[in-house]
């Protein structure tokens, strides 16, 4: 059995899901893959079920009843992976904005002492391809804002390409995680930071999706802006419960 599992949340990713699964399984090191699908109308789940016949015992599917947010999809996947005994638990997008071969670099960082390895767009300048300027400015500005509010010295706190050691996720009260959009990524890193886990950033090149539609919305941006401030205040006043 592999000690590493890649969690990929999906909603209407029929154009990408088979290719991303095959790309992970083509790597020289064995990774297992868990797809957490929110009952996609485009039959993403059916595609995964068909592929399970080919990739038995290393491709898994959890289907939720409806679209319920990125954060809750990952929490579902984290709990599943912990129960199955995986030592290294990854987050990765389905749309190839994250390069599958970089999984090896994140794993190496954790094997060499990091508790949480982040695939960072901003560790060495701005490494983003095919994003419009306003998206780059919004994302990069958010990273500066988060550092100022939280005190974390993480250059890309909103990054969604991450490797966790199992012990990190076991130490975090997953049921108390509040955010469901992209701010979920900030909250998870902040909770690990408060527990003094070692966070290391690995520089990657991030590419905007070619196929399918982005899930970004104004409500997600609002959650990230206002929610981070509220999160920081809660951490100060609820130290023993955060």
C-alpha cells in the first residue's frame, strides 16, 4: 500500500478528471488518488467509477449529495485518508493548474523534515501563467494581507497544492474549521502555524486551467477578506478552542 494519497475535489471536471488521474499514476513513485465528487451533473463520478476498474485498490471515489464547498470536500477527504492510515495526504486541483510531477517535490520536503509542504506561487517572485492581471493582483495582494493579519511567514497562504503529514491533520480539530471556500486554505495553514508545525514552501509554476470553468466567485473573495480578520480575532480570544 502507498503511504501517500492525493485528494482531488471535483465538480463538473469531466474534461480533466481522467487525464489528471492518469498523470498521477504515471509518476515514478506510487500515489493513491481519492476523488471527492459533489455529484457532478456532467458525470465526472461515472468516469471515475469506470477508471476504478483499471486502477483497482489505488483509485477511490467518495460521492457527496450536492456541491457543498471546497473546504468541506477536503475535510471529508482528510477524515477518510486518516482512517485509512495514509502518512502523507495531499491537496491538488483537478484542472492541471498544479503540475502532478511536483507532488514528488512536496513529498520530499515532508520526508526531509517539513510537517506541511506548500506548493508556492510566490516564494520566488510571481510564478503564475495565463492568469489575467487582476487575478494575479488579487491573489498576490491577498497573500500580503494574510501575512500582515496572521503573522504567518508564508508567501502563498491561499495555495491549494499542499502535502500534510498525517500528524498535522490529526492535531487539528477538523470539525471546527469554519471556511468552505478558498479561505479554507488560509485557515488550515494558520491552524498548523498556531500548533507550531513546520511549514515549508516549495516554489512551483501555477498555470490557469485550460478546460472547464473556474469556481471563483465574489462570495469566495469576501470570505477570504473579512474571514481572515475574524479568524485572527477568534484565535486570540479562543486560544484553547481554536
